[in-house]
C-alpha cells in the first residue's frame, strides 16, 4: 500500500522558469509582458488589415491571417503562464500542465503546416501562374487550413494521451519555463519506451514533413526563377518569398535544435532555442511580413486613415 502511494500520480508540478533569482523576476515580467502585448497587437493588426482591404483578399494573405491568429493563440498558451511564474507561485496543476502542453504542440505544429501551405502557394504563383486562380481556389485554401489544424491537433492529442499513461513519483520539478514533453518524460518513474518510439516515428514525420515540403517547393521556385531572363523579374519573384523564407529559417532552425536530439541530452541550454520558436517568432512575424510587403504597409495606412476619419468630429 505504501508503494502505491509513493508512485501515485502527482497533483501538480513546479515550473522553475527562466531564472530562480528573485532580483530577475520583475525585469523578466516587464520584458515578457511587453513581448506579449507587441505579439497580440502586431498579429491582430495583420488580421484587421487583411480583412479590411479588398486588395488583400488573396490566398497568400488568407494563409497569413491564419498564421497570425495561430501565433496569437500560441503566445497566449505560453506567456501568461510565464508572467504568473515570475510574480507568484511556480506551481502548475497536473491538468493545467497537460493542457498547456497540448496547445503548445497543436499550435506550434499548426504554424509549421501553415508555413508549408504558404510555401506551396508561392510555388504555384511562381511556377504555374496561369493556373494559380484555379489551383488556389477559396475552397482549396479552406481545405488546406482545415487539414493543417486537424492533423496537428490529432498529433498533440496522441502525445498528451500517451503522457497520461506515465507514473510520476517524488520528483515534480520541471527544469523549464513551460510544460514540454521531454522534461515531463524525464520526471517519469515508469517506462517511457512507447512514448519515445512514437516521438521518434510519428513525431519526426509531423515535424520534418512540412520542412521537406518547404525545401522541395523552394528548390522548384529557385529553378523557375533562374530561368527568368531579366534581373528585375528575378528580384520581383524572390521578393515575394523573402519574408516567408526568413520566418521559416528562424522557426525551423530553433525547433530542430531542440527536438532533433536524444531525450537524454535535453538540457537547460535548450531554453533559449525554445524561446525563439515559441515566443520570439510569434512576435517577429508581423514585422517580418509587413516591413517587406508594400501591400500590407499600404493596407495598414488605409486602416489608420479610416480609423482617424471615423474618430474625427463631424
């Protein structure tokens, strides 16, 4: 009976966060509160600009609006919990931890699949422009977004359910600022063999497949662009892909650093890379896409002028 109590499921975990030093807590709180507000404001502006400007009602901006919405949700699944961690208790309930992990994996992988869909959109626009309207119909765009969300939520549900099979003993301290799969598996006192096999096979497919699809799309785009005779034509073709390629490198560079390594080698050093793909990429996406995009900047100016005219006294 004593052994059963010893190995019973824990009711809560302790998230150590980014730092345990008291003097760092308030500065970190202010920093991440600012990051969160910028993330929400920037992505919300992108969505408002896209849906308020008829000239931006195209597949590329349709996907970008969903990417912005996903980034807002992704940041909301992580940063508010961090803010609570900085100022008050570092404990998180068992159910709360699994819920956070579910949404982190679902939304993070949705970002990944949407980036792949956006690469496909650029591939069709550059390599097959005459059939672009037919191939990227509104119905097909909706189906691509639905597929991206469905697959990733099923993927996350699978790993969350597998985690509920594990038994956690005395140790309940998570050496991380969020509930991630690898640190949680390290705490288990039962076998994680099934979890590791599923991560290695199914997890790798879900993680790597979108990246391979993006790589294939850009190889085809590069071949097509190199065949364009004029330098101006090449620059115009590459300019439509520059923002997307920047986000892809930032997102996948950090995500591969964290997850394409054995569970045993997962250390505190991975926190910075995790911050990049979870928090910083969501904040930077609006800037990356808007600063290099004349249509978005023009749409933003129209939106601001419309707001000013509505606010001005008649």
